[in-house]
C-alpha cells in the first residue's frame, strides 16, 4: 500500500495539481485510491469546482456535493490566509488534535493508494504553536515535496528537506511543478536539485502534463 503526505515549499506551487496527477495515474492503473485535503482556507462554497477540493473530487470521479466536500475537506475556512489566521477570522481555531486524528483514521482505509494533501508549505502555522510539519510527523508516512521552478526554488527546497529530515520524515520524491515563465531553464533546476538531493528522486511535472512521470509513486 502507498501512503503519502503531499506538502510543498509554499502556497500556489502545485500541491493540488500533483495530488490530482497521482490520483489519475493510480486510477489509470486500476488502483483503488482515496484522497483528502482535510484543511483548506480560501474556500468559496459558491465556487466548489474552482477549489482544490473540487479538483480532487473531479480527479476521483466524484461529483461535488455537500457530502463529498465534507468528506474530502472537513475543515474549511473562507479567508485566503494561513489556517491559524483564517480560523481566527471566523472566531475559532484549528482543531489540531482532531485534524491529526482524522488523518490517521483516513490512512487506515483499505486502499492501494491514500493521499493526504496539506495546506501551504511545510512550516505554515496551524495554530499558535503547531505547524504543518507537526501534522506530517503525526501521520508517520513519507512526504512528497512539491516545489516550483522559479529563481530561488533550490534554496527553498533544500530548507524544506532539511526540516523534514530533522523531524525524521522520509521524503519519497521531490516533484518540480513547472509554472512557466521561470527565469532559470527548467532542466537546469531539475539537474541541480537532482545532484543535491540524491538519492531522493526529482520528478518533473510540467503544467498540462498527464502526470505519467509520477506513475512509479503509485505502483
């Protein structure tokens, strides 16, 4: 069974694109796959199809409904802020204990592939003391680190890998999600990172790609 926590170096880098690519690859191989993004901010219930939750449901082949949205993303906040700030804007706080318990229960699914997508980057705060890193560590599964192809991504990637290593989180792969318009040639970024982080595989995922490059993660 394959179990992964999909995290990144920051917001908008390509976590959901990667999650959906993995789902589609697993389904295409006849695998039973389940996926969740249990915590989401910037959620607009009038535009579910445009949300990360909606994209995951589409990849799973499920229609967006109150039931499916609540199952994939039980904690939803409307403000497009870090979770601690988004929750505070609604007069509440992220229930980290509940979130961690939910994630561990989710991983017990009898599925070939189970994917948990995080929120923001590795060190995004969940409450006054807890970060996404604590969440990843609590799940006790390998991480897939999604990074960009922009100038500065090598430093951001190495920093994220270092903190994951410090917490004993194994990293299954670094996925470079190509956004286009980068100042540095994609191949140069890929080759430099591959040399620095070996033996962790560095996998390219250009926008618009089928995700075939990720198939080895779900077989």
